[in-house]
C-alpha cells in the first residue's frame, strides 16, 4: 500500500528544519479529536471502508489481502468516525492501517525486502505479542479526521505497544510533508542497517512498574524488585528470612515459616544481580497485609527496604486495594510512617516471637488501571506482577483450536 497523508499539512512546499507544526508527542486529543472516535472495525465493515479509500490511494492492495492481515491480528486497523457514540464500526469514514512487525519484519523493512503489497504472517506478530516495530501501512483520514491520530497514539500506549517505534515510508511529496509536520525523523537506524528513506517516530521506552523492575545483568549498584514466581525464587526468600529472622532475631523456625508462605505474594529485592531482601503480601477481602520485610545485613546501607515497600504498595494498588494493614515492631513505627502507615486507632500492643508489635494501617489510592472483571481476559491470566507484558498463554492463542482432550470423544 501507499500512504494517503493526514490533512494536518497546509503548505505545498517541502518542510524545513523548523520545529514540527503538530509534533506527534504533543498532540492533544481534547483539541484535535474532540468529536472523533477510533476503534477496531469488524471484518464485515472492512470492504466498504476500503472501497471508499481506494479512490484516493493509488495502488491500494486488495480487500482479500487486508482481510488476511486482520485475521492474523485484528488490531492492525484503526477506524475513524465523527460519531463518538459509534463503537461498532458503522459509519467509519477513515482509517489508519498498521503492520505490527516482528524482528524479521523490521529487518525486512530496513533492508527494503518487506512485502507491503501482500504482507506475510512470518513478518508480523500475533495478537497480544509485543512488536519490534510498527509500520504505518496506509492512512486515509481526510479533513478533520486527521485529528484522530492523537487518539490512536493513546491507544498505542497499551502494554504490548507502548514504547514501540513507529515507521513510515512515504512515496509522495505530500507524504513527506505529513511526516515532517508531525515531527518524524527521516533516516532510521534499525539494527546494523541505516535506512535513509524511512521516517521514524522514536517513542519513549516502556517503564516497568516498581514490582517488576529487576533485569538480569544490572549494574552492581542498581536496586530493583521482582515478584517471586519460581521455586528457585522461593528458595531465595527462605534463605534471606532465615538469615535475618531465624539467625539475627533468633526467631524459632516454625514461627518464622508460619504456614502462610504458599498463599502469599513474595517480592524479591536485588542489589545488582544479588538477592538482598524480600517482603510478603497476603490478601483479604478489603485489605492487604504487608509483612516479613527483610534485608540482608550487608545491604542495609542501601535504600532497598524503601524500594520493597513502595513496590508492595504499588502492587496492591494495581490489584485494586485501598487499605493496607501491617504489624510493626514498636521501634520501627517511624519507618513505616514514611509510607503513610499510622497506628490503628484503639488497637492494643501485642507480642509474638519475643518482640512487641503495633497494628498499623495505611489508606492508599486504587490504581486507575487496577485489574478488574471486564478487562482483557489475557491480561488477567498473565504471570503475577507482569500484567504489563504479553504472557505465554496469550501467545498460545496463535495456535488453532484443536481441543486435544476431546478430539476423539
């Protein structure tokens, strides 16, 4: 396909080195798309929408090819409508078509071998997978519909698409003006290849949440946190709590490992690649309990304890909790107050495992993106604490349905 540019460009002259008039990173949807909506159209709506555009896009590929791309990944096309109440594809007046490229497809784009007339599945990721690059395949957004690009950029902030660079390959003067007006840079470095005729919009990389910030081979001074997901991770937790609570605080083994560890979430704190601390979270009807915070003696000159608590709070917010509860040793109440914890009103002090404790509570804000019924079902079955990344089960959705256990029944 070739590209039909957005009508955000007024001048017919080639753009200069001035600041882009409508930089992508600064587009305000409340200004440019106040009366527009974008959505992924139903397959039945594709033919009519493409037929409207075909008169304006020379050499546009066939509807059959477009349908094949949609069958592979239905999110490749964003339809545009002036009716904000329209969410079913009826009345769509424009569109932006994209190819979500895998590493092979991005390499082919850079080397000039990507078949954009008949895109191959081998070059594209499936639904729920994170692409290596997003190629703007074709656009048809005449007049005020051009403002919908701001809404589409917001849609591209979903976990699997956030931070992925956008690429275009204009072949007309109008296409060049469109790219330069929106602030795309001509010339893209893709791996070892420099592609001078490709425009790129470099997007900010996706920042992981605090509770999933650990990456192997980190700097020796980096402090990070991860959710314990494997038996090896649980062994790390047992090792550190044995050193801190059983060793240093002389807590009896059966009191430290109290039967609650297999029904809880454990956070692991790292300094560089070294496991240095941990914390446990248990969940109840309307509150979560933060407990068993431990940092190895040799790492107590770091801020790891603070990072673990902040990560735990953020994790609870993502799960929709508004109230946290804990038991603080009396000597550590000031530490917990840094995170908004206060002694529970009317509660009495109590003792266990040879230390005196105070009940503490904190009121927190639920994350606006808290997981709830009605969210994408694939998000809910992702690994604990990795709701921002596609998981193995949604990647399995690319396979055909075979129902192996009932196939012969």
